[in-house]
């Protein structure tokens, strides 16, 4: 099986030697219906260098692709740009096989890798501005803390203007194609946005600073080689991905609303649909997400295209519906910005859910755009009227905000 896994040539010097995970459908709680890839790269300089490894179950694929280009024992250096196990999962085996002269990681990467693998790895720390000579090439390092973990860093090959961006500018997309310009752009936009929303969103301020750096006084870039999904090699594709990242990181108010709710005996569901009518009646586009049908990671994606989040839940056992607790805990951690919102729900006798929903709106910095609507047992006409008016109030507030 091994000899059939070949490396892919990316530039004169760089080969892709990663693994494609066509069947994974869950990446720490994020649904990945199109699978993913764990990209690793081989720099064929005088000092041959491996950049990152792959998730542990794919070690044979990594080693086979490396062996299609070079005897692994001829590799001089390994660079670990990120300690998360999708990239470092078989680092110890790679070190055992290759016996490199040095293994480089950021200062925090050295600590994280040794903590994860319980010590014993001989790692050389590097920091922003450090350069290592590979003989006929140099490689430089740029720390990018929190993109995606504290240890994350980029590597940069100035001679070929290649940026190894690790998690940044990636996406969960399995493909037999290696380059973005070979893949349908609507798929790239969808999966890129979903990845940003679920992985990068909490660190949007850092993204904006990074974009300022790489687009103003940063390194010249002809190729972006991320650790997930396709490689960006054309100037217009690189400009497009930078522009998308700036839009997603800025989260300017957007005149679209979403309603996220769950329901027990359809009271909250019926309220949600009337609120949606109130929003839609103003001309504002609205989407409705019952948690019986939508997954948290798809809701996270859509929030990037929305300016209003309306949340609803029945009360169960003195709390909110557990699916709503799941989604709100997840969304709160992703720290979306510039949202307005509202809450609604139904109850039988105690009615705590809507108060808890309001607490989430406050904690997430979401400006309330209408009075919470609560109903006991089943909604009546007066409740539906309040739901409709709540929808209108949310939409009118959103329109004003988008016009500012
Ligand atoms: Fe792809 Fe943060 O690991």
C-alpha cells in the first residue's frame, strides 16, 4: 500500500507529503461533511526539512509520501508549527524514524509538545525574526499565538515566497486536488467560512493585526500552504482569501437575521415561525434553525452572515432545553460581535428558560432589540401578536444599525 502514496510537487523546492482524511465527520465538535486533510510539507533544500506531521492514524501515509521523494533518514530538520495533535500526532514516530539534527518549535510549542508527549522530546525553541539556514535556502519563523493555540507559528521560505500558515487560511475539505484554483469557488467560500467561524472567530482581533502585517510591511507571498485544505498559489486567490478573512474578522453589521431554538411540544416552534414572519415582513432576510435539524457548527458559520440572533427555548427541569445550552455555550466561546438579539420561549409552571437565554445575550454582548416573549403552555393570539411584533422590532433595529 505504502509505495502508492506519492508526494505532490508544490514549488521547485516544496513537496506536499500530508494525508487526506476523506471520512472524518467530526473535528472536536465541528461537523466536517467534506472531511479534511492534514498537510505536511517537505522542503528539499540542502538541509531537507519536514514541516509538520499528520494525525497519528495517518502516519503510514505521511511516511510513504516522504519516502516517495527522499530517504527519511536524509531529512535534517523537522519544524513543528503547531502542537495540536492533528499536526503533531506522529511527531515522536517521525523523530524516531528520521533522527533529525534538530526539531524546531515556538517557545510555547516546546512546552506544549513536551507536556503532551510527557517529555523526552529534544526541541529547539525559535521565535519571530529567527532564521535557520537550510544551506541553499533560509527559513524564517513568525509566531502567531492563538491562531489557533498559544504555540502556533508560521514558517516562511523567502526565496520562493512560500508561507506555511498552519491552521490559518485553511479549511476542512478533503480533496484529491491540492490547489485552490482547481476546486469549485463556492465550495471554498462555504468551507473557508465555516472553518473561520468554528476555529478562528474568537481571535478575530489578532487576525486583523496579522492581515495588516502581511498585507502592508510583511513578507512577500506567492504561495500560502496551510495545514488543512487546499494551497493558495495564485495572486487573485491569495487576495481573495485575505479579503474574506478581513470581512469575517471585522463582522460589520449585516442585515440578515437568524432564529435558533428548540421545542418540546411545538409551542416554542410555533412562536419561532411567527417571529420569523415578523422579521420577513420588513424585507429583512431570516433563517430558522430548529436544533432538531441544525448542528452547532452550521449555526456558527451562519452567524458570520447575520446581524441579529433570536434565541428560543422551552423550560425543562427548571432550565433551558439542553440543545440550546449546548449551542449557546459553543457560540459564547466563539465570541461573535456586532449582534443584536432577543429571546422567547414557553413553559409549563416555572419558566426559567427565557431568563437564562437573556443571560446569554448579555454575556455575549448582544444588544437586546425587543422585549422577551414568554408564554405558559401554548401560545394564544395575544402571544402570537407579541411574537410578530418582536420580529418586527428586531428587524427594524437591524435596518437602523445597518444604515448607520
Ligand atoms: Fe489543525 Fe489547531 O490544529
